[in-house]
C-alpha cells in the first residue's frame, strides 16, 4: 500500500469488484478467486472494519448460465442475463462469506435509489442496519429493470455513491489494472505508474483510457469519475489489481496500487443540499434537552419534540427550532406529518404501539441533520 496505513485502520470500506474478475467466459464463476476475497473480507471484519461489496458480474455470469453468445446484447437479453446471474451471484457470496461465519445481504439499486431523497433514506437505512447486524452488504445495480435513462452505467460510479451515502472512509476499486499510469500501459510501454494522486486534476483525467474488456462498461475514466465523487466527500480511493488471489491482502502487503487522497476540505454534498438548497416543508419545536443532544451529535428522538407544524411527508426537509424560537438545525424527517404529530413527546418504545407498525427510532437521524450556525441576538 502507498502510505503507512493498513486497511484494518479504516472504519468503513467499500470494495468494488469488476465483472472480469469474477467471471470466466468459458467456465463461469471464478470460485477460487471469490473464496480468496472472502478470506480477505473476513479478516477485515474480524479487525472491526465494516465492509460493503459492490459487485458487478450478474450479466456476465447470467449470459454464461443462459448460453448467450459473446458480443453486445440487446436490452432484454441483458436484463434476462441479469435475472439469471443475480441468483447465482447472491448464492455464491452467501456460501463464501458463510464459510467464515459471515452473513451476506443483497441490495439491488437503481439510480433513483441514491438520487431521490426518500429512496436514499431507505437504501441507507437498509445498508446501515445490515452493517449494525454484522452482515456484509453485497450491492449491485438492478440490471433486471434499469434502462439507459435510469442507470448508473457502471459500478465504479455506483460504488462511489454508496461510499459517500454510507460515510465510508475508503473506496477500493478492484480491476484488471493495478493502478493509474500516465498513459494506458497496454498502448504505451513507456507509461509511468503513479502510486499516489493528491488530486484528480484535468491533467490526471487526460491519462485515462477506455474499457479493456467486453464485460466492462467503463475504463479508467469511470474510475477517475468515481474518485472525484469519493474524494470530494472526504473518502480516499485505491485502484488495485484484482487479478491476483487475496487482492485485499495484497494491498496490505504493499503490492502495487494507486492511492487517491481525499480532499483536505471535504464537502458533504448531502448535508450541504439539506441545509441550503431546500425550503423546509415543516417545523419541529424541540426542548432544551433535545437541543443539547443534537449539539453533541445525536439524532433527534420523538421524546424531545414539543410541537409539529407543516404538511410534509417522510424524506422532506424540516426546520428544527429550539426553545428560544430560533432555527437550530435542518434535517430530513423520517415520518409523515400526521404520524409525527402522534408521536411527538413520546418515548421510542411507545412508537410502535401508537402507530401500529414498527418504525424508525429517530424522527431525524443524525446523518440527515445539519446544525445551523449560531447567530448573534439582534440588538433591541
């Protein structure tokens, strides 16, 4: 690895796996390689790291299972291949991780699931719950229904979106190349390897080439696009070869890879959007105890809410007003207005009985809440 840190020192890691690493066109799934990756993941989980896997391979595996010919597929053929391949892929991950006493949880996403507020909340809550339950989320684009208009187009970008959505501090892109070169090395034998990239500049972007495999949707360009998304949010990124066995262990052992450093001034685009770009749809007035809790970084619980105003639905932005009448925060509400009124001031363990269904413990989760800067009192 290109700095003194080991992977086990990171808190939360997203690992993206390309199709060509998982699937052999003639033989299907590369089971031995997947077993070695499973051992790497188990080692990191044992060390206390939360690991999420963004895995390509459903279409590539499905076309092998269904006996589809090589070359470009029609949309309906790709979706059919994804449907068949996803079952086999999920089964393989479950078996491999299960061999290390780890549970796998499958998440299938479309572009809307990370770009629309309500779907974002659902996706993040599901992945976060799997992590809390010590399971390993295995995430892929839902290729059985995604079309050109609603797809990411490549899992590099999807992995970056997942990393920023979940607050990961490291994104690892495993590919058929071991890092970034000054030019595509298969085209230019004089290309120089870059072990560390401080920032993805236009000059760095000009070094990208095209996809090298029939199974790939993108090449180095999509990886740099992913790096820009991740780095801007404070997430480091590593591009490393996945063609070797135990690819994560190889990074730890110092095998060649490129580290893209996170921005020194990361912008939490999600919280910036919450705090400044949306007009609040409602208002919650909270008590002093809740205000103190929010200032210490905690979520807003129903017990601390004294008044609910406005017509809003779950996922809308609401203003959080302190007992002095000043706006203290903004956040994405986890309840519709009607339900929020019913549970305001009530304890968390009472909510299910009041509403008649199991609901979220927080009215506004801390990840969806932005404290407002304190303002001086106006002179009288």
